[in-house]
């Protein structure tokens, strides 16, 4: 509010003033992580784009050529190296890309998607501020998530590379298993503080030695 | 707790879904020609079936798509899951061709038999002490 009186703030300074939804928990994530057992961190400001398009339409195929394919079934993820497309619904997808892909940092992903959609039926919406990203990694990551998730997270059922929209700790999140022991969670910004503290609480028992 | 087979996402917990009320309630062709009673009956009057009941569900935290479900209101057995806009399947028939959810049967039978009996025993069987301990916990949340 007060800064509006000072026109000296540059574009870059505005970017540096950004505060991620779980920034206040950064120190807690450091101390709450148990090295080599389960570690939690926030990956701030990833570029996310909400896509709504019919895969089989012309516009869908044009968009797919930009993203490197659109996933066909629940849980599947497609995309090229650092740009991933997560399946959210039959005609709804979430594009996740590094923060440099955002137009505020010179990226061209969103413009390319808009151009590919053209006047076809669908939408391309910049949702980078909608969700934040938590990364939970370590041998105990699955045990932490199982405290508040009704999905079967066993590796025989949930393979690495699967992304599912579900609830964790009663919070609607997109859960993406990026590696054998690595999960990415996408909670909405307003739920980030709660989910961060919930995860820290769920991780706390693994800091003490296991009771046989 | 029901285990509901979403046509898009497979078996998921009941907490991920929202109930949409009775299915197959058509919007009146000429709403202006209805009198107040008929309009009120369209808006508010729904069947209160004992037995197989066709209802709408929304997978709100998953694929966010609506679908229809044929559920027994007594045993909670899910008899069929079928897409919006398709007619109600036979009450006796299990799963119609267009659903394509083959894994429906084991889910519905396990939850269907377990759910009513456990709720019945937990309410009547437990004494006052567990109920009094749960009440303040819910109040603090």
C-alpha cells in the first residue's frame, strides 16, 4: 500500500520482493528435516499453467506440440525435459515448468501456449501464484504421507512419475511422485502454511531413534 | 466410508466426492407454464427411496467431473456407475456396458456389507465415556 507513493521500485526489485506462500516456514523446514530419513523443502515460484482443452481437437494437438504431449489417463504425466503436464481431468491439465519459464523472467511458455490454442475452444491461464510446491524426499517420505492420504502409496501401486489429485491432511493437493522416494505436493497458496506445519508434525517422530 | 469408483480416476475415498442429489430429474420443457406447486415440486421434491437409488456425484478433489451412480440406500452397495446423460441402468443388472469399470464389484461388496454394521455397533455399543471424549476434540477443531 505504502509503496505506491515511491515510484522508484523497479521491475526487478518487485520480483525480489516476492514472498512465497510458505516462506515463513523455511527455517522450520530446515530444522524439521531429518537428513537421510525424510526432508521437506519448498520450491518457490514454479511456473504453472492451467490448461483446458480437448486432447483430440485441433487446438489440443497444437497445444500438445508445445508441451510435448498431453497425458491421456488419470495419473499420467507427459512433457519434455523440464516442462511437465499433469493430468487433472479429461480436458484439464496443469503445466509445471521452472520459474525461468514465466514471462516475468523472460520465459515464453505461456505466450507459446496461448498462441498454440489460438481461437480454439479451451483456455490457458497463468496459475503460478495459485499453488506452491513442497518436495518431500527420503526413505520415510511415503510413511509421512500415509498418515493423511487415503491413496495406496505403495510402490507396487503408485509408480514414480505418477501425479494424482487427492487429499493430504484433509487438504486438496496434487501429489506427484517424481522419484522412488521423492514426492512433490502442490497445495493451494492459502493451504501452504497449514500443510507445511502438518507435514512437519508428521515428520517429527522420525527424528528420534526407532523403537523396535 | 464408501470406496467409490470414479469413471475417470478409479477407486477413491468417499471424502473426495460431493453428493449431487437425485439423478434423472429433468428440467421442465416449459417452465413458464408450470404453476407454483409444480415448480416447487421440480425444485424441492425428491424421492426418498429405500433400495436402489440413482444419484449424481462429483469427484470434487479429483477429476472434477460429474457422474451417476446407482446405490442401495440400505446396504450402501454401489450397483452401477454410469456417465451423465445416459439412462438409468436396470435395477437388477449390475454394471451396464457403458461404464467400463470392471473393478466395481469387490469395492462395493466390501464397503456395502461393512459400513452399516460398524456404524450401528459403534453408536449403540459404546458407552458414554468415548462419546464424551470425542465431543471436546471436535469442538476445538
